[in-house]
C-alpha cells in the first residue's frame, strides 16, 4: 500500500539568518488515508515545528517529505493547498464574519483568479458544515458561537478545502471536557467516512489513546510511531514524562500520582458492583490505604435496596464514599 504521507531523514527546526536550529532529528515516519494520528510530547519538544514543516509553513532543514509520492519541495503553494490543510492553535474570533463565510475560505485554492464562489463551491460548503453538525449555524457570526463550535467550523473549512491530509495544532486546547471528546470523535469519524489522513497534536493523552489509529510520540528530538496499544504495552510514556510521583495507569489510559502505601485495610465486597468496589479502592489509595487481606482493620461494602453503604470494623456505618473518607481520617492508624 502506497503511503499518502512519507517523511524520510527529516531534520526540522528553524532557520535563523544563515544558521539552522534543529529541534527534531532524522525523522522517518509514514501515514495513510483513513488514519487518525495524535502527535504527543512534552511542551517545547517540537510538535508544532513538525506540523508546520509538514504543511510547508516552515522550511525543511534537511531530508524529504512526500505527499502521494511527490516531494513537498517540488509542489507549488497553490497545489500544496489542494493536498494539505491546516488548523492552527490560535482562536479565531473575528467580528462581522459569518460561519458560512469562514468555511468558504477553504474553497479559495479551487476557485478562479477572482476567487468567485460558484454553485459547486456552495454545495461543498453546505456539505462540510453538515458533516460536522454545524449546518444550523451557517448564518451566525463567528464571535457568537462557543469555542467548541468554532473548532468544528474550522474543521468544516478544511473539509471545504477538500484535501486528503488535515493537520490540526492542539485543536482541544481551549475546550471543556465534553467538547474535547466530541471534537476528537468527530475527527475519528471523518477520517473513516471521508477517507482522510488527520494528524493533530494534543496533551489529552487518554482521549488520543482511545480514538486514534497511531500515536506519534516525540522523545529526545526523535519521533516514534506506534499503535496506541503498543505505546502502552511498551511503557513509552515512562521515558517521555519521567517523574517520581507520576505514573501511567495502563488500565485507565491516564496518568496517576504515585501514593505511598502506608495503611493496610482488608476490603470485603458484598455487592455485585465492580464499579463501586473500584471507586472505593480509588478513594482508599488517594488516602494512602492499601488492600491487605491480613489487616485487622476491615472495611465491608454492602448494598440494600440499590443503596450502597460502607461498614468499618462492623461497628461504624458510612452512607457515602465522602463519609467513608472522613471517618477513615479519624481512625488511629
């Protein structure tokens, strides 16, 4: 299978006068249509530099980037705009610009030299808004919609541009948790239904691991490309985000703070709820307790008429996990 994007021996960075500052060295990665790829790394490791180099916004220091086997160095600016589209991390908040007009900007690489919008362009604009669920917002002004809605409009603009490759620099940076999940899920669906290669940088690692086909992981000036599951199995995050008090939980696909296990407790679960049991363990761990079947201190989880309660040493009953923690903190340890 031919790669839609292929990066060979790439050194990426900035050119300052006659000198070059290399941030990423000897990058060799590739990607295909229909893939959703998350670019992950610590701040200052070169994520934006790589994305801007791929789009041509930054010059290649050395090496090659191929789009459909065509060298990026040999593609004109106009032809490049037909192959690859880019959404920056900057918030677009322009007054007196309607949603449909912002999306229409994506059609300019395909219009004549006057930039006239024809009927086919209008159909593409309407279709792009529909695909991201923003059709009813077409007549609204950009400064009247939320950050999450604005990001959807920016994605609609790239769809109107009709490129095989869509690149986004931290598209979830200013969004609430619901909007983040919705946006990345939209990108996931578009990569499949529209057969697009979509690459985005993000710090939302748990979302990326659940929805992406590949992770591009930046580490020590290099970029590693693996499936999310391989990233977890090979414990890659421990070398990237090295900390004595922060560990990656393979089960939750997220980071947790390391807590010293100080106080043993025997936990007996007399319910059929695995969720209640796991949440109880989570609260215990946060307060430095750990499960020990030989402990004299006993905690029993019970349920009566679909209501949970917790019993300490069979003589003190708590009606919530919050109540449980308050009483645990009063216990002599």
